[in-house]
C-alpha cells in the first residue's frame, strides 16, 4: 500500500512507515496540512487501511479544523515584525519592477504583476534576514560570543537551530510572530553558543537574553504553528 491508495479515505492522508514506531497512529501535520498514518515497519497494510477507514470521520474533522491559509492579497491583514499591517497593492502596468515597502500599518506594493505573491514573499524574507541577523548579533555580543554564520530558511516547525560550529539558522516565518516571541527564539539559539543543551544554566541565560521570556516562550509553544498560514 502507498499514499495514493489512501486518497479515497482522504486526499490529505499520507502513509509514513516508521521503523521506530511501536504502534499504528494518526499524526496531524499542521505545517503541511496533512494527516500522517504512521505505521510500524512490519505492520499489516490491510490492517493499516482498516484503521484509517475506522477513523475517516476524525481525520476529516481535524483537517477541516485547520485554520485557513492567508494569502498576500490586497486588503489582507498580516502581522509583520510585531505590527498588524494591511497589504496595499497598487497595480500599474507602466512599472518595470515591483516596489515594496513597510510603513507603520501597511505593506505597500506597487507592481505590474497580476499576482505579486512571490515578490512579497522575497521582500519579507529579506526583512526577516536583516532583523533576525541584527538581533542575533546584538545578543551574541552581550555574552562575548561570535556567530560564524546566520542562515534564513523556510522551515515550518523548527524555528531555529544552532550548531557546535557557531552557525545559527532561523525560519523566515518568525517575521509573523509577535516581537517578544521572535526575540525569544533568537535568544534561545544564541544561548546555545554557550550551552549546547537545555539544562538550568541554558534556560537562565536564555531568560537573561530575552526582552519578555515568559510571554515569548508561551506564545511560540501555543501558537507557533500559526506562522505557516501566511503566503
């Protein structure tokens, strides 16, 4: 059996064979908006299909409960760098390039493109890179550490990481998080430059580097999955 053979149960149902799994299970993937049918390596595929059929109603319900995607369309409100901003698109066929700028409450877009989504996304990625890189460098300087490199990626569940070589990466989607939450993720990864673990000393340093540690951490744990809705 493969994923295609499950499409009649639900088009967003995916088969995942996991050698480490001890039992069959259904796992909702908020980021990719699919339901994974996790099956142990030697589990009967016939029984796996029966299991999925028995839970067909639940699968449909959970997928329908996922919040709708939010596109970068004219009039859409999008949280960017801690402020709710309205996408304002001005179509002008005489323009040769797309110009985008942020003001206090708008994402101003002047373009000749019928669908400037990709250009808005690129712009927001650049803004995310500049903000996250600057914030991380400031926090690293506070503890006399140097970041060897900063990467901005499109990860949808792991919002940041720090390697033993001092390389730090962030998801550009942090730009949609409240400021204290973005600040928390940056502080978290910078703290790993000192402590490559999650012990008491690490959390103490993380809190020290944060503007509002409790609020930032709490929001990311409860609402981080919302960041993948945009774009």
